């Protein structure tokens, strides 16, 4: 029964309200991820912590961003009941978006490069998504947009929409990763860290952390680690926001052939280029020696954190360094953790491994 003179709301408005409420409730119920202090007897003056984002619902830091992306699309009316969500990536973000889509009863398709590893794509399918292979790899974006248009779906277009979604969360006071790190340390009776270290792929994580630190006047500095062939380090150093290399990164999760729109160089205090072999060696040391198994981007973050700890010790500075573990080891068992696969890449991990192990025990970074 309707009230005379009042036009009933369309069914989509009721669905959107319930969908937004479901995502907001999921965010409110989400527990903080672990903050683990690494055992580094060689550097007792600079505590190094790992913020383990592999404990998120879909196993990576991307879950919080996927939820924000979809929520923003629902709120502005771009996603309605039954809308197919389409994305142009086969990585952790696609896994997270597939999970969020399933929460809302929506179909999801990830448009991916044809040569994507089967293990990566299986994670999307396990979350209820579909995959559409495309060749050559740069064509995934156009194909995703056309597919969404053809089926009457919505192209999430993460590379363009992540930045505004992150900014909206910050404007609305939604607790984020930086806020959680500071709260974790305060609960242990420790001050804010001297540095937070994260990888840079889409640019979302560094944007969210850096803009939070700047908005609220925290003294904590932000460092990002970058891979070989990537545009971020040379672009940041030269101040060239449209810098491009045209070359793909070999380290999953970090590095891009161009500086993506979500990346905000103005809130980054330091970009640390990490040789690919060094990051992979650090990933393995982190798992084998320090007891925190994670992916290769986290290995690069460990390398960057050790560089910063060494620099702080030499300068007589104090404070903690917190590195963000973007994901766990699961997706990389047959690649970065496989000796035969690594041999095929031609990476020699021996020198970097020795350097890290020496730093852990003696504090000697060997430079």
C-alpha cells in the first residue's frame, strides 16, 4: 500500500540502500590485521614491524579498496540490482572485487592478459567471478570497457576511479590503513612510526597512507618501493607526472610502465628502487628467517625497510619502521617460491640473501 500523493521509490533504490548498508556493515565488522615485530637482533634501536594485510578477507590489502570502489559506484547509481561488474586486471584487486560482487549478488568478469598464470585466475573463479582472456596485454582496458557496454554492465576502471574512492573515504572519516597502524602502535605504548614503507602498483595504498598522514599533520614519513623497469622512481625523481617506460614489471604487485592516476607523488617522502633479485631474496628471507611468509612486493618492502633502518642508525635517529605486507605467499608457490621457476628468470639471489642475513644479525648493511 502506498501513501496518497507520495510516489513510491523504485526497487533499485531499495536495493542500493541495502547494498550500501551491507558493505558499510562489512567494513565496520572488519578486524584489524596483525602488526608483527620482526626479530632483528642487529638493529635493536630501530624496531621494524610488518603490517600483515594478507589477513584481509580476500588475502590482500586490495580488499578495502575493492569495497570502496564498488560502494562508490552503488551510491552514485552506476551499479544496480543485477549489474555485471567488469574490471581490467587479474591480480589481487580482481579477486577482491569478485568477492564484493558476490556479497551483493552481482556477476563479475575480470578481463586479463591471455598469458596470465592459471593459479592467479583460479582465485577469481573461486570467488564467483569469470575471466575473459585478451591479447595483447595492453588491450585489456579497451576490451573491458567494450564488454561492460555490450552487456549493460559497469566497468569499474580501477586505475581511474581508485583515487576518488580513496579521497571520499578520507573526506568521510572512514578509518584506513595508516590510522590502523598508528592505533596499533599506540596500543603498545609506542609513538607513531618514523617511516611507513609500502609498494606502489596502482598507487592506491601510498595515496591512502600519504594523504592521511598529511591531512592530520603526522610526522611519520612515507616511503614507497619500486621495481625495475617501472615508471614511479624516475617519474618521482624528475617530477614528471606522465613518465612512462613502456616496460612491464616482473614483480607482481609493484611497478607500472606509467605513473597511474591514483599515485600522488606529493605525499611520498622517498621512492626506493629495489632490484628485482633483491626483492625476491628479501621475500624468502622474510619467510625463512623472520617467520612472515608473504609475496614478492612485501620482499621489496623489507629491502626498503632495512635500507631506512640502516640510514636512521647512521644518522642517530630513533623510531619504528612499519612495512606493509600486501599479500601472502599462496599465489606465488609455483612462481617466486619455486627454485626452478626462479632459475628460468636468471635471478641470482645469493648476494642479496647474504646481505640481508648479515643485516638481521649484525646491523651491517654493507654499503
